[in-house]
C-alpha cells in the first residue's frame, strides 16, 4: 500500500472510531498517522495533531493532552489557540489550576 493511501485510510479509521466513541482506537490511529506522515504538509500534520488532542481530552486522558498538543501550541499559527485551550483544560482537570490559568493567558495574547 502506498504511503499516501495508508495515511488516508488511517485518518478515515480514526474518524470512524472517534464518531463511535472508541477514543482509544481513534487516538492510536492518529498517532500512527503522525508517525508515518512525516512528509505531509505542516498544516495537515497540525490538524491531525489537534484531532488527537481533542480525542485524548474527550477520553479523559488528560496527562496525554499536553505532550500531544505542545508542538502545535508552541509553533503558533492555525490551531495553536485551541491547542492551548485544551492544554489548559487538561491541566485544570489534573488539579494544576495555576498552570491552567497561565496557559489560558498565553492563549489570549
């Protein structure tokens, strides 16, 4: 199977798993796509990274949200504000209120 076709299939599988509430399998497919899709355009990689972060947050896997979204948040550009919002929310859920407020303040700048 060609690389591009495999990427497309992984994204489709992740979306189906996510829609049906199987967040663990969705996150696994997003991570596999990110590992295999190094040659994809940055905008596409950022969108998949954001989907991964949303999925992890929805699954309550708060400790995994920040590592998944930090590269996007630090790079700036499209999706960075949402990434920072999700990072802050995951920090808040983990009892790190001060860190959450600081993250949200950075997102507002």
